[in-house]
């Protein structure tokens, strides 16, 4: 089978209970006949101290369930809107020719998948001191850890194809700079170590209410001439890495552009998987202001359609600035008749005027 037939994306939810019981209820739902690559939990701790305690509970329970086959794990502090705790699972149904190896760098489990087409890295949960350090300090340390891993496993930095960046209080300012800009500066410094001949990664830069700075990533190196990656532009939008000074003016000082593509595809012979970056109601480089949630949602979905073409979404994640918009967003999304997992999170978005952001994965 093609890679696109074997990779799976699933979202599980649970009813309200104590945190350990909710974790158990979610882990029980994962099928035993698939190789788990990534577990991403989304919840709502009350403080960063509680966040750290719950992250420890998660690590212990996942380690107990999986033993030596421990998947990549992250805990994102974003309030889910359709359940008290949500689990997103990236899994794989291997053929005999697929080799899957579970490894660890310090406390960070990661997964290597290798076959005749490519070699894949599924990693993440990378964090620093979420209590005592600024977002800028955390981001620099997180990228140092990522650099250590990709060098260890012989993945060039420019093999990173998808990155999820969760930033506590993304639009707030610390050390005379906006948190999102501090992250962008650290990312630009890290990315400057290499040439991005096939475009930057697809990426999401989204707010978290707690948890400091957290990064998940996928990387791939190719072994077959029939497997390759290309960046995907949206003709209705300016590429984020080409934004003008006007867009960056709220960032205060030390301005660097966000280094990501609107989407990134991986082709395997006649099949294609598309990583859809965090997408919002932006035309050119300007946000649609004052048009309301419904208009912003439809423009966002039009932008996604521009990126995916004939590919069909297999999973979407919807970020809402205001939790009161959940029911309306859910109703509007139902009009697209997408029989796929869709999760809804309450999260700050990198521009104050944006009410909604959507990311996802599509396959054709």
C-alpha cells in the first residue's frame, strides 16, 4: 500500500472526570492493531504548576501502556470546546517492508519510520522551563534540542516538513517584544543554518493559555525519485515569509517574518499528502477585519480549498478566539459535509483581529 493509505489521523474525546481517569479513558480508545506515532493531548490546566504535574501523569501513563514502543507525546494547554480533554492520534498501519523504531532523546520519545520511499521522523513535545523563562529564552532552548535530535538522526534541518508551534499568550509582550515575534526571531535564527531549496515547513503558530513554548514536528528524507515534497502557495495570499514591514509593525522590535509555507505536500508516486498550515481570513497580507465569524470562517475555508485542490481533508483542527463562537462554528462547518474528525480549541490567534484559524491534513 501507499504511505497515504497507511497513515491515520484520529481524534478521541472523553467525558468529564478526574484528569487521570480521563487520560485512561482516552488511551483505552486507541486501536491495538496500529503503530502509534504521535499522541497530542489538549486540555485546560489552571496554572503552569498544574500543567507540569499533568504532563508528568501523561508521560507515566503513556510509558506504562506502550513500554519500549513509546510514541511521541505532547500536552497542549488549549481549552477543547467539544470535550474536557481531547486526544489526537497519528498512527500507521505498516506493511512488512516498513521499519518502525521507537527511540528517546532524554525525556523526549520520538519515532523513525523507514521504507523504500523515504525515512520519516515524528518528534515533539519539546519544551524548556515553562515557569521561569521568557518565551524568547524557551524558544531558543527548544530549537537547540531540535537541532540536537536532527543531527543525531541525520535529518537535515530543511527536512522538517511540518511544525506545530504552541506559544503561551502569543500576542502578549515580554522583554520589549511580542511573544510571537520572539518565537519568530528564534525560528529565523535556527532556520538560517541551512538553505530551504524546497520551501519552508508548513506550520501553525497558535496561542496557548499555559505551557510556555512547545513544538511538535515531522521531517522526511527521500530515497525514491517518485517521492518528493513541494511548497504550496495560495494565489490569494502573500507568502508569510514575504510579509512587509507593515504586517510586522505590532511586533515592536527585532522583526523577522514568519518562516513557513501556506501548505506543504509529500508525493508518493500517484498519491499526495498535504500538510495545511494554520489558515485564517487573510487576503494578500491583510486580515479581513470587522466582517464577523461567519465571513471569516468561509474565507478561511476558501483559502484551504486553494491549497488542497482535489485533495480531500482527512482531519481539521479549528481554533477559536472566543469560546462563545463554538456552536456557530460547528454549525457552519457541518455545512461542508466533511465526514472527518474535527476538533475545536479556544486559543489566541497571532493577529488580534482574527477570530478563527483552521489547520489540517488532506490526501488525494
